[in-house]
């Protein structure tokens, strides 16, 4: 079941901004997991959220993991979960 996503401060429904973004989780050694998801935006204040995650992530040991990250970065679809990054909001580019 899908529930509408609403911006708390603006009290308006979020709109889908970009389907198929790639959200990357980090470990101490760098990128270790990536999830396909969708990015939504509040049409009023511009706040963005990522939701609608795939059922399973790709892992750093999966064939093509690094190529997938590089392709997503080149296409403007790459997003980082900096909460899991050892560098915080200053995580480096995910390209090798």
C-alpha cells in the first residue's frame, strides 16, 4: 500500500522528482551497498527525500558494483547516505 508523502512544514504533497536514483551506503573502506530508489521533492520549499527503495541492494562484492556507481554518477542519479560515511557530509566522489 502506498501512502502519500507530505511535507510537514508546508503541508503539501511531495512530487516525484527523479525515478531510479542510486543511494550508496558506506563502510570504513568506502562504498559497500547501493539501493535503487526514487527522489521526491516538495513543490513549495524544495525539500528532497529519497524513498521507494528496491527490495534488495547491490553489494560491493557483486560483479559490476563499481561500474554501476560510476554510471549513476555520470547520469546524475547518484546520491550518498552520508550518515554512514566515515567522512560525514564531506564524502569523496564515489568514482574509483
